[in-house]
C-alpha cells in the first residue's frame, strides 16, 4: 500500500497515542442515549462511554495504516491483531501504552488469528493471498503462488516470527478454530471454515466443485480438520473432512426447536416406510399429500393407455420421478446442490464440556467434539429472522449458547431505525438435553447512522462469577457489554461508541472483535487500531465482581476456543457473590452488611483465626440458605468461604 | 450521466473506456469522497480490478433493482405476512448492497448505474443472451404484477428463487474469470451475495412447499 499521503506520515509518527479524548461517563443509563449524534471523524470522532473507561487508543503501525484490522488472539502479555495486511503484535503489559513488538506484513483476507504455545495460525481465504507474502495478488485463476488455507508461524521469539508452513484447503480459510484436546498432549487440531469458491483441482489437487451427489469428494458441505503435531508443526495436514451437515433438517419457523424438526423428519420417514410419497424440499424430507399424488399416478396410468387403479409399477415410476417433479415445482439449488449450509462461518469449541457451537450459514449447530478429528452434529437450529449465522459463545456452565447473525456481511449499516430489532442480532438458546431452545434476541439497543456499518460480531465472556456477562463488538455500533444470565431478558450494562468515520459516506470500520483478556477489554478497530477499555463499577456490576473477574488469568486466549473459567478462592470472589445476593434480595440487607463486616474481620485476622472465622460464617450461612429464594447462590458463597479458608496458611 | 443500455456481455469493454479517461460528468460530491477515491486508487494499484469486476459490480445493480421492484409489490398484492417480511428483508438487504456497488464504482470514477433507470432500460424482453442470469422476463414481471394473494405468494417465491439462483451464477462466473476478485471489496461483496442468497434460496423453497401443501 502506498504511504504518500500526509496523514499516513502523521500516523506513523503518532501511532502510539494514548487516549486523550474527553469521554462522557455516567453510571446510570442516560436519556437521550449519548451514542446518538456523535461527531464523525477518523481519528478524532466524538466518543461516548458508559460504565467503561478508555485506557488507550493506539493507531495502526505504518504498514497497517488504511488496512483492515480483523480478529485478535492473546498470548502472555501480547495481543496479536490480524489484518488484511498481515498481523501486528502488541505488548499490552502496560495497557495504557501498548507497544508494537512486531508488524508482520503478509497480506491475506481475513487473517483470522489463533495461538497455541509457540505457534501462531493465520487464515487466508481471498484470491490474493500469496505463499511468499507478496502484496501483488494472484491474477490467474490457477496459480502455484496462491495461499488459501492456514499459515503457521513459530512465535517463540515474538519479535521475529518464523513462517514455518502452510496447509492449503479447497475453499481457503475464512476463519479457523484451534481445538486443544484435553486427552492429546502431542497434537492440536484446527477446524477450518471457508465459505468462498472452491479452488480448481489444477491449483490444489483433489478439490471438487461438484455437489456431493455428483462426486462424493465434493469440497462443499464439509469442514476441514487439520492435525498439528506439536513436535513437527510444519507437518500439519488435513486429517478429516467431516460432513457435519448431512441429513440436516431445517427449522424455519421462528423459535421452533430442533426437536420439532427431528419429529417431522421421523414422521416423513415413517410415511415413506408405509409406502407414501416423500421428497426432499430444502433439504428436509416432506410427505407429498395424496391430493397431489393421485392425479400424478392417474396420468401415469393414462400415459400407458391403461385404466383402473395404478399398479405397483406405476407407483415405482412415480417414486423414481417425484423428486424431479418437486424440484421442478419448488426449485432446486443451483447446480444441483442440496440445500443447507455448505460450510460454517465459524466454530467455537468448548473442550472442557466436549461441545462446539457451529455458526454455519443458515444454521446454528451444536457439535460433539469429544473425538476432535470427527466432530458430529447433536442439534441444529434455524431462525427465519437470521440471515447468516456467524459466531457462537457458550456461557461458562455450558447451559446456554449465543449465536450472532452477521446480516449484511458486516459491511452494511444494519442498526438504523428502519432495521428490525430481531435482524442482525444475537439469538440466545438454552441447551437442554443437548438440544437448542430459543429464548430471545439481543441487539445493540441504540440506533446508528446509515454511515456506520453495524451488526452483531465477535465477543467473549467477561468472567464475572455467577453471571453470564459478555462484551461484544458491533463494528461502528461500538462495543456493548450485556448480561444474559436471564436468557429471556438480556440487558446492556456498559458501552463504548464513536461517531462514524465519515459524516456523509459509508466507510468500513468499527470494532471487529472485543474480548476480555486478563482484566481489560481489548478491541480490534478495523481502521482506528487497538483500543483497550476498563470495566467500571456501576449499579449493574460491583467493584468486587470486577475484582473477582480479574482473578481469572489466561496464559493465552483464542476466543473461539473457550476456556472453562474456574475462579480461584479469594475474598473478592466471596464479596462478589455477596453483592449478587444483595442485588437479588437473596439475603436481608442488614444480614448482607453483617456478613461484609465478618468478611473484613476475617481478612484482617491472622491465619488460624481467619480460617475459624470463615468456616463459622459458612456454617451460619448454610443454615440460612433454606429460608432464602437464592439458596444455591448462598451455597456457592459458603463453598467459596471454605475454599478461601482451605487456601489460607 | 450515461445510461447503460448496451447488452450485458459487451458492456465491460466500454466501461473500461470510461475508466481510461473518457470520463463521466461528475456530480457534486460529499466531502469524504476525495479521500475515498485516493484510497480506492491505492487499493487498485495493488490489486487491479478487471473488466469482469466492473461488469459484475455494474450489472448486479440492475439485477438487485429487479428484486426490489418485485418485493415492493408484496404489500399491494395481498402477500401473506411471511412473504411480506421476506420481501422487506430483500428490499433492505439489496438497497444497501446497491449503495455499496454504486460507491465502489463512483470511487473509481466509473459509470454508476441508477437502479430504476437501469431497470427501465434493461432489455428484458430481448434475446435471452442479453438477459442476466435469473432475471425475470417482461412476461414474468407482468404475471407477478397481475397475481394477488396466495397466487402472488407462490409466484413471488418461484420467481425470487429463479432470480437469486441467477445472482449465484453471476458470482460463479466472476470467480471463474482470470484476474477477477482480486479487489478486496469485490471479493467480499461477491462472496456475501453468494452465501446470503444461497441461504435465502433454501428458505424460500421450504416456504413455497409449505404454501402449496399447507404443511
């Protein structure tokens, strides 16, 4: 990219700029919403924040100015920020002053990034990605210079990453997901999602564009699983291509459950067994009604100049032809594809519970990932309000899953007054008996201008104990922190937003990903760079809850490889649960105050006295649990008190 | 502004002539456009766009425009609630996408088709080789316009399935052309059209079956 424009030179001088802008902060929701009417600007847009504090705003480094920043991954005290130009490694040990460690120029879209130990994985999907990291693109439809798949780097020395290998895939890698199998210490697995066109077999042997019905080796309707031997990561290769979409029955009605679809599939199969006529419609086997079948059978009888009832041969003839007739009547997908997703957009794995969430075009899938090379589908959901299932986040208990809908592909302004609240939103499901049950939608609760691309995008859990709280990027809609503990009533509790990049025209920008990492929220801004925020206490989140969240320490984090959060015993954790009991009236307020005093005294007491005090308090509270509407929460508190006691020397 | 009235397959070359400096009269521009044009030029220096990219971004405007005309009939033609919601969504999505295509063309100082005009001038009734894939013929548009209620629902779904399939074919043709899809915006846009419309086709097929058989 050229850098002859003056603003590029300015940016390169100033790319480490701490936050200077004045930001309006208030603990309670304001009316009108301060996100409305913010002044536009590329690096000087007006900002609004609520229950969040801007810690730093850092512009892209020289070769990444005017690129497209994408996803982020974390290792140690570094944030690795993907970009369509490559990736930048930021040292965020001091979050107020991120320092550039490396800017690795190696263009590819979208450069989705993940880490594991000394390895960095980077996705390449577009037609321009090159094996030699060149910026000139690849013009030929068939070329040995093209990279579509995964690049692998050794980042043992983060200042000097070594490009050690690639795995090429038929559809490239739009996103990928690193799966660390708890049972396998020698390998990690990478699930590849790529929704772009299938490559020519002359470019990558074995790539088949035809539908699976025409060629069982079709690159469509499957994901790729790459196995990476940790001792020899350069030998990483595809080990399986699971067809997780086979026999997928769509659920089109809003809010209907996958069980309903399974029941109707069962009904159709039973009808077929009875000799009735069925056909695949949009991938789902459906019974063709008798009043449609009878005239068709009659016409077959007539065609052979026969009379009377149709014979078995007539029925057999119709059976052979009925799918074609139905395709003619109701349409079949282009080039004979059977419907349903041909790929996932992204997969989130949660190895501790053996589940994965696949966000796969028109469907959200629940996957069993116990056998990492052979994930299988447990359940599927569709939703007539969802355009494009984009990403998934489990709650920590694994009892809920949130899918986002990237309606408009992230480049369109889908948060205007005229855009429905249930379109381009999150859909929250509970997981009951390994099935998905729809609960509600969550959409950024403020309108944005037509100049701001805005839709649900990437986020992660904030480790507030005992609650399901997450932070999510909404492109130029900013970032939204919300509580979805009650899956029917998700509620925003903090936000940050900037005015549009340009006041009159639509320019791609905004937060691609916003993730909690070791005490801060890190956001990858497509144009403006790297933003870091601190969560502030408010009526919705107490300082104790934030302190407890900060006791969770990650050595590394790929947001799509969800770690199980286990809070170490601490007074902050106990106080966080106590604050929650106060908020929900689980204990009388006088009792809450008394317990606070007991906790303070215990904390100030020497070891043996502290242990006695904590155990005594736990015993008392256990007795009170039965009288409370929040018995479980009280028991969680008493368990915490005993764990703190156990950890005391 | 020059209007595109030349046949589908032969427009690209002419458009290149415009790009090479024959130019189209510029309208008054918004402030940010000069920066956008500079950015577009820088992008294009790196990943040059080809006649196939220009043709795709120009023609898809007319293609989308017809889907919008079809969808706008829903409220006045007795469409069912689910078809009206579908039509709303198509209007919303394709209007935004038209704006994206126009922006891409304008930033590169290429002729920018205006949807309604393009549609009126589109030789839909002409020989089939001038018709973009999936486009409804004048006769089909008339059929749809004359239908009401359940008959409108059925025709709307049939024709929109046909129309979306055509868009998917156009994406396939684009990516099958040497040099095409290098431009990041074109690649992303065409990929989005492909996935969004493939997903929507499946949804409409299911709706059509349900309407027909009331299941």
